[in-house]
């Protein structure tokens, strides 16, 4: 009887923790229209990627960096990469053509909105950064520092489609609003 | 003392005249547009301002915007509006500029030739999540028995939640998400008897808000009267058939019976009650049988001319009651007349006994024996 009781209690706790964990995880989702962002990028893709003079180097799209991110680390990595783009890439990139400037502005402001929604999770302590997440972020920054600023910024801009696809994949809402 | 006074007044006069002149040259007296405001309904954002009116001059305006990102990270960058970098009207559709759910700063200035006014900035930055969402326009129609809804097309950012139910006690509400306006959507197949009611609300995922529900509209299909009438018709028709068919079958049967197998009763005069020999008085054996035509397979007649005598006939017929004989013999005392023979084929004539009758008088005798068509 006692053993049964203990087993049941353990099972119950495990279930509760699981639900809390998944519930918490699901909460940390951005509700941005990714389709609009991807469209935005497609319009400037050619103009940006042709200016990239180092085709053999990647900053963001190394196999290890993004694909190996665990579900638990998604919130942290997303937040860090958004910061990376807003603090470094968009600032360093000097754009003169109004058409391209408009679209970069659209993407940058959408990133700002995404970051705001993730900050709510952080306040609720649901956006924990593990060592792997921190390492992944640091790797991206290091890659960026390898190149000179204008080229690095251009290259990172060109890799936006990779980042956007990764966000869409990892931040899909499983339940309807 | 006096000279000092004159010098100061001269300086003052100069400053009062020259400096303003210098100042006004730079600004060129083109006033900046005032009273900037944004009116936003259903995710369509319209920047409006008071126009700068100059007599006989067309004043153009230039609009620029700055998202929250730009104001935080690159504060000196202002982006020219997509449609209003040079516009005439005192308003500008900035929907295509405001593409994120963050506060945007907007500014306008007037342009006249080479002159430009100072920038006039919107007091409060505008965030598109403050847009007014109105209940969507909704058209309900019935396509036969189908409930069809067509919603207003409000753009790609809008989805609709449609609620519909049958107005009857204890029926639950159904909900359906319609992803695009402007096209007819089938909701349900209706059944007659109660009206169906529909209401809809607009949803904008980008700002996480929804509008109020529209007015409920109801529609009903008429099906009651028609099926009832049809049912009555069908019932009566069926009853009619039930009665008429046996009747007609019976009648037909009777008709057929008459046509193919009639029950004809032999008249009493022709009935053979006694032996046929009694009926025949063969006193006048030498009477000429002028003409008898006998057609019968059994008798093997000789046809016209000499026919069998009366005795022969009677004897034969007694033994062959089942054969069909049709004879009409006409005897006439004295003058022989050819009798009229009427014959029928063996197949169609029924069996009759042969009867001969002779009238013992000088009148003509007609003997009809038996025949039937």
C-alpha cells in the first residue's frame, strides 16, 4: 500500500512538473507574423547577398550552432540572437537606398517587438540560459568579430533567412489562440 | 552723453530692422503643418494635419517616420514614407510604413518650390495596436439549402471567427475560422423548421486583438408546405392506384374473357333436349338438298352441289358432337335455292350439337344450325 502510494505521488509530481515545464515553455513564444518578415527579406535578399564578398565563411549558419539548440534553450538563444542583430548588425550596416532601408527598418522593429514579448518570459524566469546556449551565442559573436565591420554586417544581413527559418521552426504555436 | 544716446538708439534701430530681415530670409516664412494626428481603423493608418494655405500656390508635403528601433539605436535616422515623400493632400496613408507593433514617430513638413518648412512632429508616437477594430461587414445568403457567408475583405492581416447556430432550444453554437474575406464560404446545410443565425468578429493576430461581434443575421429555408402537399398528393395517388388497378385488371379480364372465351348460351330453340332423331322429320327424303355447304374437317365434305342428306348429317353429328360444324342450309320447297353457307374455321368455332328442323309447310325453311363467328 505504502509503495503504491509513493509511486502514485511520484507520478503525480512528475506529471505536474512536466505540465508546468511544457506550459512554461509554450508561453515563451513570439507571435510575430513570420511570413511578413520572410517576404520583407526576400525583397532585399539579392541586393544584400550580392554585396557579400566572403561566400565561404558563415557567421550564423554553422551546423553546430543552430541545429543543435535544445528546446529548453530556444528562448535564451532567440533572445541573444535578436540582441546580436539589433545591437550589432543593423547598427553597423550603413544603408543608403530608401527601399532597402525601409525593409531593414521593418525587420529591425519586428525584432524589437519579439524581444519585448520574450522579456516577459525572462521576468517570469522562464528564459533560463544554459551553458550550451551561452556558448552558442559566444560562437556567433566570435565569428562576427573575425571579419571587418562592414563585411561582417553585410554577411549577417544576408544570413537573416536562416535565422528567420529557425525562429519559425522553434516558435510554432501548437495550440490555436 | 548725447552722442552715446544716439549711438545706442542707432544700434537698436539697426538690430530691430536688420536682424529680423536676416532671420526671415532663412525660414522663408513657410509655416510648418500643425495639428498632426493619426486616425486608424481596421489596420489602415491615416496621418492627418492642418494644411498650409497660401494664395495661388500649391503646397506639397513630405512625411518621414522612425520606428522605436531607430529612435533607440540610430536616433538620427528618419525614413521617408513610401507613398508620401511628396504629396499634395493634408493627409497620408502610412499603413505600408507602420509594419511592426511598436511605437512609431511621424513628422511632416511643407514644401514650396525650393523652400521647406520646419519639421512638425506627431506629439505621441503611434502604435498600431491602438487601431479601432469595427465589427466586420457580413452578408448571409442561402444557396438552396446551404448557408453561405461572405465577409468584408479587410486585408491579409485579418481573420474572422464566425459563430452560427440553429435557433431552437438546446442547440449548441458552432464556430468556424474564416481566413480570408471577400469570398463566399459555406457554413452548413440547413434543414427547414427553424431559422439559422450567424454573427462574426474580426481577429488580428499581429496585434493580438479582436473586434466586437457583428449584428446577428438570421435566415430560414422554406420546406414545410411543399413536402406536405407532395405527401398528400402521393397518398391520394397511391390510394387511387390501389383502387383503379384491380378494377381495371378485372375489367380487362372480363373483356378478354368475352373476346376469347365467351360463355355463350345456346338459345332454347336450338337446345337438344331429346334425341336428335326426333327433331328430324325425314319424311321428305327426296327433297332436294339444293345447296349445302359444309366445311368441316370431320365430314370431309364434297362442297357445293351434292351435300349429305339430312339423315347422314344427323347421324354424323350425333357421333361427332365435338366437331365444329357450321351449316346454314336453306331448303326451299319447290324451288331450290342455293343455300348460303357460312363457314368458320375449325379453330374458332366451338362445339355445338347439330340440329335439324323441318317445317312441314310450304313456306321456306331456313335452318340455322349452329354457328358462331
